C-alpha cells in the first residue's frame, strides 16, 4: 500500500503532466507490454497524451494486446521517438530497474530532466528516478501496475481492456500462474480482473496457441538435437544458433517458453537457453526451489533477475558459452548445497 504523502505527490505529478512517455526494456515480453499498455490506457482515460516506446520490436504473439496501438519501436522510428522523449514532461520506466536495459533509449531518456517514475518487480533497483515503486514479492510488473492504479485512483476506471493487459503480464511472468505465484494477494487481483470482464480462456489461447508451424518444428528440433543434459548438476542447456533460427524462419517471440520445457525432465532443476545474436549470445535461466540462478547469471554473464528466473548476455560464441557453463555450474551447485545445510 502506497502511503498517502506519496499518493498525493504522484497524483499531482500525473495531473500536471500532459505528454507522458512509457519506456520498456529491450526485447519486451508479456509483462513489459502488458504493464505499459495497461498503464497507457489508464493514463489516456485521464486525458493524457501517451506514447509507449520499446527499444526494439515486441513479439508478434503480443500484437493483439489492448493498448498495443500506443506502442512504437525505437528500432524503426528513431527520429520521431527522439522528439517524443525530449518533449515528455513525465516518463515511466516499466518492468526494468536499471537504465542499461533501455538500450539505445538510455542516453536520450537521461537527457530529459522531467519527473521519472519506476514501476518494477526485479531485485536491486538502480535506476535514477524520482519515484520508485519496487516489490520483489509480486508476480509481475503488471500486478504492480494494478496496485499502483488501485492505491492512487481506485479500481472503478479499470476497464476490461486495461484488465486484460494486466492479466497478460501476470500470466506470462508466472508461466500461466505456475511458478512465482503462491501469494494469495495475486489471486485477489486476478479475481478482480475477472470481475472486470476479462476472457481468461481467450487470453490463454492467444498467448500460447497462436504460434506458427515453423515455431513448433523449431522447438522439436531444439529438444531433439540441441539439448544438452548435465545430470551431474541437475541441469539442461538448449542452444539456439543463428543458422537454426534462419532455417526455421525465426520470429521475435518464437523462443518464448522454450527455456521452461527441460524442467519436465525428472531431476532437472536448472534450465538454460542460449540464443545466438549478431554480436553476442543472450541467456535465459530458470531454476526450481530455492536455487538462486540469478546469482549464477550475475557472476558469469553480467545478468541478474529473480531467484528462479534470470537473464544475461556475453560476447562469446555458443560453444564457448556452453563451456563456461559446464566449467562453473558444478561448483555453483556445490556452493548452493553447502549453503543450504
């Protein structure tokens, strides 16, 4: 619950602002798009001019999310979006807590001295903002946005469209309410979203059952040919090379959920997806129980995140990246087991 003094200050800032820009992180996912679209639609209802700017393109499977028409990708409209950021009198950071994750947007956003508000659920916030709303015990930034709206304005003006966008992030950041979702408060929020008229079945269908045939064949290939199982440290690695991406006409978002699949193997506690980019590799990490995979991502791949879900990147080849993992993961697991005793 936000205290009244902060509520009054934030409410005045919003009331005094006309041109509001919402910024997501690079490679925006369901939570980044859902939270920005939900808040964007709400601010529009308050009569504000709202623009949502993503550093790069959002995945095709999120193109239906209510409010997506407010979203522009910096990778395709740089000059126009530069001007929008410069002219903004209020900027929100959503689903990230450090400016580095804004990519090319970072220096432009820093030059604007307007009020900045961060809403995020990742640990260790470092962003230089005027108001920081940060909780690591909630499912998603979308749940944070729901609470932000509720605490300051109440929930009467949360429309079905806004509720749908909020549910998108709660659903995708928990794997369909499968993990990181044991707080009863989350289900109170979901119950209220249902009362606003969201179609839970339709949202699930759009999020998980609208991929291309190529995507399904890509997943099959990766599991059959590119999955490495490291039984000695209860782990699995999937490699997604540029050549395989090209072969299966890889589209942004096609790897969504792939990192979770190895957890279906009995005894696998850590799953890692390595995706080859033009000049680096991107890593997604998942773990079970109390294994702090974010610490491994931070230590070896300049990354971080939640205890059970983290990311990182490194300017190495796929092969070298796999070797770094093979070399260091056994010691990391031994260290974790020692700390658990």
